[in-house]
């Protein structure tokens, strides 16, 4: 969580990470100094530019400034009423308190800001992009009174009758509740970017007042990203197919009447496969009391599903590595996520054998799209740039794609091209948004999501608040201390396993 009372430099790496992974960015303030308002504006502008939605910036900046000011004012109001010993829920006392609220608080604002900070009353700004939508929220931890709620929704209803800011200014003036005109202008601002009052919500939940704006990414950007993603996958036809030895073993595995001895014999005829299989069964995944040296024993131990996953892992790594390029960090991340995924699955899904068996390969290949981006040959990049120019797609859309935006979809398209099982395709596609996965693959997607986030958390790329609450609930994780403990144990085991 970002908190500050002084000028803060933008951390573009965290903004890019939030856009790529669909995780929230949150900024919290208690007194909303000018420096914090400017910082919020800068984060919003950078976030929208990263999404190629720069045209929204001017309108949404106005909305943001209006909403955070209203939230701060609502917090100040609670402190003011407490100090005056007035019941904010009583209509008569509410009217009495509001009579001098504005003049008295503005005349002594630092006093009231200090009191609300001491009381822990905050204003929180949250940005997130998921499922081709942008969610912008402003929250403060006091709930609206019935009177405030009525007034706000009355203003929102009246906003529909105005066609311009000038018209609203001439017809709406309210000295006691200045938020009224501001809300009407927000609706007019949203209309300028093609939205309606339905994209704007005001509600109370869990002791907070939440003002939410839902913004769809414009259709052209969505279409352009989809076109470039498919073109990218189409152009990488030169991506090497799996070696013949792997294809032959896989074909044998798919035959119902195949015998373990035949499978073991075929694997033994390939030195590389033999080495990789023995390395797998002797790894920390199987925790054997003594090393396994027999291919027949190894085949029995790994099983048909395990062998298929092993072949996918080996084939994918060989094919992606043959592209060249510098991928060491990406592979280290992939191996760590795979290790974490497998051990998390063993602990949280021990009775679900398929999830445990699939967890390692799903973790290993979750960032397949990013691996292909990182190793794309210059000729491939130039070809796709030519396609973008021919189809009138802005160059920065492709640049966003190469930077990692939509990498889940690109990875899934490649996995489909290689005829991967649906569960692996689904995990690759949805590893940043597990709630969108099919019910059949939702749990394993959540496991891989958590493993991926945990690795990023340990490197300081994400904060605890950015973890998906539904995933934490599924894993019965209630606080950051648990995250730290789980992460520490997995990290130590991973380092030990990788010597």
C-alpha cells in the first residue's frame, strides 16, 4: 500500500505489473495533502497510458479529484459532528450541524484533518484492469447516512436532465452539500467518453462508502490486441515442434493397450528423456528414501498422467529454448512457480490427485506467452509491425503486447496450437484472473495464481493487499503473516532442492 505526505516518484514497474497481472493498485491517505492529490493524478495518467486509454485521462482526473475531495469531506464531517456532540443520523441535528459545517471546518481545517487522521479515517484510491474493463474506486471508512445517500442519488437522477456543464451550473447551486454539483459534472464527464450513469456506482459495504466507476476498454483497443495476439501466434509457425522421440512416447501413452514395459523401453532408447525422467523422480517432488535408477520403476512411479506432463514440460522447454534470446530470469521464475505450485497443491489439495499431478507443469508453463515475447526473433517482430501498419493498428498496441499485456492469452493460443490438455491451456490463459477459469480448472488456476503472486511478493514486485481475496479465502489465509510463513518455507525448500 502506498502512503505518503510528500512528493512521490512514480514506480512504473509496479504500474506495469498491475496492468499485466490485472492486480489492484491502491493509494491511501488520511489528510489528502496537495502532493498526494498530484501523485494520484500521475498514477491514473500513467495507468491509462499503459492501457492505451490516454484519451480518458482529462475526464477521469476530474472525477478522481472530485471523489477524493468528497471522501475527505465526509470524514471531516464525522469528526465535526462528534466534536459538536451532534447525532449525524438524526435529521434535525444533521440539518443543524450542516448549517455551519463548511465555514467552521474551512476556517480551521488543519485541526479537523489532524483529528480525522488520529481517528484512522482514510481515503483510498484503487485502480484495476480485468476482463477488458477498468475499475476505478474511491473508498473512505465511514458509511453514508440515509440523508446523504438520498441526496446523492437525487443528484444522480437529476444529472440525466442536463446536457452540458453550463446548464448544470446555472440550475444547481448548493452551499451546504457542495458534492451535489460535482456529482452531476462527473456524470457529464463520463458521458463525454461514451458512458452513462450506469457506469457510476455509490454503495456502502463493510463499513466503507465506495464510489466506483467501471470503464470498458474501447472496442478498437480490444480488437487490436486480439488481432495482434493471433497474428503473433500465426507468424511464429517456425516455433519448433516437439522432438520425434517425445511425439512417439506421447503416441504410445495415448494407446489404451500400451504396457508400462513398452513405454519404459521407448524412453530408454533416448538418453535425454531417460536423464530427464530419472531427474524428475529423484527430485524433491517425490521425496524418495533412496534414489531410483530403474526406468521401469520410474515409469510406474510417475504414471501415465505424470509422464504426459513430463513430456509437455521437456518438449516446451526444448522448443522455447531453441528460439535463443536471454531467458534465464524467466526460467528461474517458471521453475520457482512450478515448485511452489506443486507443494501448495500437495498441502491444500492432497485428496485431488489430478490437481497435484498437473500443478507442476501448469506452474512451469504459466508464462509461456511471456517467454515467447522475450525470445521473438527480430524478423518476427518486424513482420508483425508490418501487419499492424497494414491494418491501421497503432504501433504502441504491439509494444504493449511485447511488454506482457495479454501474455496469458498469447500463451494459451500457443498451448492450443501444440494440442495441450484443456486444463493447462486454461491455467495459462487465466493465471492472473482465476475466477474466470472454468469450474473444472478453477482450483488449480488459483493454486498457480497464488504461487506466481507469492514469488512476485518475495521480490517486492507486489504487496499483500494485491492478492486476490477469494483465493486467500479458498486457502484459508487470513493475514500477511501467513503469507510470509508459507513463502519462507517454500523459498527455503526451493533453494535446498536447487542446491
